[in-house]
C-alpha cells in the first residue's frame, strides 16, 4: 500500500492526514487513494500492451462489485478502464461514471429479462451467458428488439480456486457457467441465430487466488475449446479470462504480480489471434483503500482477555465475519509499548462482530485512531445499516486534496426512506 505512509508521525493517504480526515468527516470512514487506483490500472495496462500480439487490444474491465462508488469508477473511466457488471444497477453506475457501453461486460447467473433488455438497449460490449435457460430468454428478449447482441458462453471448467469456499466459482458444484461439453453445444446452436452474435468464451474460477496454476489450467481449457470450435467452422474472436488474482492481505510478497499473471495468459493464448478481457476487482481496489475507525474503549477482563472495541463494526466491513478474512490493523499515530493479544471487535450485538482474535497490538486506548488496511474492495460496497448504524462515509484522496464521495447519512435521512403506513399516522 504505497500511498498510505507515515508523515510527521501521522498516517497519511497520499498527502492527506487521516487524523485530519477523522476530525472533519468522523469515523468510521473509508478512505481511497486515487494514486493507487491509477498505479494498479497502469501496471495492468502496461503488461497487456507488452503482450498485444497474444492478447490483442485487451480490455481491462474493473469488477464493479468490488467497489461501486461513482468517484472510484470515474477515476478508472478516465484512464480508459472498462467495467465488469452483474446487475442493471452496476451497468447504470458504470455509465454514470463515464464508462461507455462498448467497454461494459454484463455477467451474472440470474439476469432478469428487464436487465437483459436494458443491457441490449445500452449496447454493452457483450453479455456473458451462464445457462441454456438464460440463452433462450436472451434470444426471446433480443427478438422483441430486433437485436443481435454479442455474447460469450461462460464455461465452468471444473477448476475451483480462491481464498475461501464462498468465493470459489469455477468448481463442478458451483452455480456459475456451464460444463465444457454443454458450452460447446450451446455455441454451435446459437451460431446461426439471428438474435445473438456469439463472439467468444468466458470463465472466472474464483477470487483471492494466489497461485497461477489453477488460472493457467482454466485458460488452457478455453484455448482448447477455441481450437475445437474453430475446427467446426465457428468464429471465436474474444476470450474473457475473468479476474480473481489475489492481493497480499498478509503482506506476502510471494503473491504473483500482475505482470506475471498477464504474461502467463499471453503464453497460453499465443497464436490464437483473439482479444482478451481481464476483470480485476480486488486487484485494483483492495490496497487502494483503508477503513478509518476510532477506539471506543478497551475492555480488560479478569480472565486476561482484552477486547479492543471500535466504532467500526461488521456492518461496515463484512469480510472478517463472512470469510474469516484478515485485515492488518494499524494505529494512525504509532503507539509505543508491549504488544499484547487483543480481540478486535465492534459494537454490534453479534458475536460475529469480531475482526480478529488474539491479535498482538500495542497498548491502544479510548480515542485512538486505527485503520484496517487493504479495505478498498468488498468493504463499503457490502456494508449495511444493521443495528440502525449509519453507513460509513467514503472519502477519495488525490494528492493533497480530498472529497467526501459518500456522506454519512443522518438518522433523519435513514428514517425518511421508510414512510409510515397511513393507518399508523395517528
């Protein structure tokens, strides 16, 4: 996380003091670094351009589900980034942020007819079809619009990978995509359809993958299928390789680099003459953000356990509760003293509202500021208002300037979304 550093004894996001942000915006607050977003996109773009012969004019389509804030998307849009979307809402967000339809991929296992119609109307780059049933519905919807949208068949290669069973998407028992044999049959069936235009194949086998071997195996499945389809006289011009490359939450320098990842894909696809698409989400956003929080109190029990109670909770950052995920915790001002084991918890009335157990930390006290590192992906986007807790604010930093890009709602604004039933207005 190159753009979150100590300056004058205080942790900064680029040129902005996190202490000053906490004073002006409050806590909990997500803080994102524009420089990190640009750097990560640039590294991927540079790697893709270095392998243009094998990957064509590769599209980098940011997975909007990782961080859907409009300012984050607009920052990437200005760099030429595309969007991988899984709902009409995400398509609308991408368009609003300045990403044109021709750089938007529409994925997802349960697209409604209304969503398919909207994607067709917006001229998205392609719709990734995940089942024969969905394909039939898409053809019917396209027929009503006299359209023939570009599609890719999402393949389930029976290669599952990822940092947790709940984010593994390419295994035989996972709900995503269709087996190789079925994908081949679907591609052949639609090659003569007047209402869809098959352009290629897609796969995405999981998230937080820290080993290139399963990714390479999946890409080789797509290559073999491309060769087989072309031998049947079918046109295959695009391969959507999905995302999933992991990030070093634990500071593990052994995590494969974006350059190594892209070079591997280029090696597998060499000579196919296809245009590749990559769909990074976590890879782009995780280390571009932190969750800023304040210590409410430290509870020390007679049995020796210490509970560091923060004003951030599981409704603000769900990943530890959902996936037992690790996030490094740092004080905004370094604290001297013996490291002692703490359970790091929030104020929500759930035992699951626990960020870490037995985490060795310095002697923090009430009022101290801390940050959860690597929190820019699957953080704010998954948050809610459980226990009637206002959503965390979001701030974007660019150099020495900052902007609140999602204000913390007032209680009045929260309640205004719930109109009282007429018969209760007495």
